[in-house]
C-alpha cells in the first residue's frame, strides 16, 4: 500500500511537470498561487516543528522553598477559607430548613 501511494505521488508530479512543459502559458497564470501555497506549507512545517520542540522540552522551572513566614501566612489563609466554608454551609442549611417549612 505504501508503494502504491508513492507511485501515485510520483505519477501526479510527473504529469504536472509534463503539463507545464507542454503548456508554459498556463504556468504564467498560476505561478503566484504556487508560490503562496509553498509559503503556507513552510509556515505549517515551521509551526509543527515548534510544537514538537515544545513537547520534548524539559521544564526547568522549579518552585523556591517555602520560608517559615510564608508557611504561616499560608496556614492563616487556609484557616480563613475554612471558616468561610463553614459559614456558607450554615447559611445553606438555614435556607434548606426555611424551604422545607
């Protein structure tokens, strides 16, 4: 199957080259389109290579170690958020009780 695909591609390219040699005036009409298409193919290949490079790139960003001061700030922030969650739960329970009465 791979050989068939290669033969088809080679055949299409050969027919295109023969067509342009026998009808050079047709090439005058479409040469800008051909150059533009080649440009798009090159941009596509460049973006694809960039995506592949990014996929295999090592992530060298490391987090700095937490200091005791930052750990304490984080702990107080977590406690504050937990208190808010408890208040929200209490409000929701109060609303449920009012709606069931």
